[in-house]
């Protein structure tokens, strides 16, 4: 007996439920996109910072006993501020660029998606895992830093910071190339197997 599993990228939050989804039809899906708004869901992008705002029939009403936080997370006209930075393509499909709090790095006037850099670094044949963060810097505001886990295959442990920077030159704009690399055995995760990027920043203070 064969079991057919349908997979597709979607987007949702506890506060709003499922909001965006790729179509079920395979030919209409966009790789890397979380799709379009589901029925009953309205989405718009804040022009000032590209943050995704959502209105939904299934959206929560308020945070329990936290009126100030509720007020902070909603616009005056009822849009919920997701905290996620997004963009759309010419067809109207949405793409997640990252969390405004940790995944958008402000370097020398540029707003750079950490997730974009992570996707590129993972194309390197020797890299198993990576996590890109922003480190505070007096001159640039933030600088880009990458934590790297190498694959255990023979010979790949020879990858150096200089070699990786050279490889990056052909893959991304010069201002997106990480200024610092940290090679580790494993990337720390919490009990939910999630990475806390704010905590990972401390690792660079220890070297």
C-alpha cells in the first residue's frame, strides 16, 4: 500500500491561525514561497519596513490580561503586526525574509535578510548547518556573522574562514558577505529544538 503525502509551504501564527498557503495543485506552487492569503484572510505589507500585517476571521481578540501588549501588536484600524518581514513576487505570492527582531540585519544602511544568507551558505558542499546573526558594531550599526557546522565527510574540515569568504564573493553582494565566521560542532537549541539567535550572539564574545 502506498501513502501519498501532500507537502506545501504555509504560514501561520498562534494569534492568527493559518493565513497563507501554497495551492494544492503542484504546478501552481512557488518554491520558497508561503503562498497567498487563504479565504477569510487579508494581508498587506507595511511600506515603511515591509512587515506583514494580517486581518483574519479566526484572528485572536487579545492577549490574556495584557491590554498594553494587545494595543502594541495591533494597528488602530485592526491589523495585527506579525513581526515578520516579507515581500511578494509579480504574481502576488508571499515570501518570508525573516523576523524583524533577529532576522533583519541593519548593516551600513542596508537591511539584509539573515535567512537569505543562510540559504546561500547551505549551498556550500561542506556546510551541514548554519545560523546567521547580527553583531552590534559602532561604525556599521551591525555586522553580519555566521555560525557554521561542517559536514563530517573526510577532507571538509579544512574549510577556513578566508576560503569561505572567497566562495561567498561569487554568490552574494559584497555587503552581504559575513564579516565573521564561527565553526562549531553543533548549534545550540532549546527544548523545542529551536534556535534562539539572541543567545547565539554571545558565542562570538567567547572567542
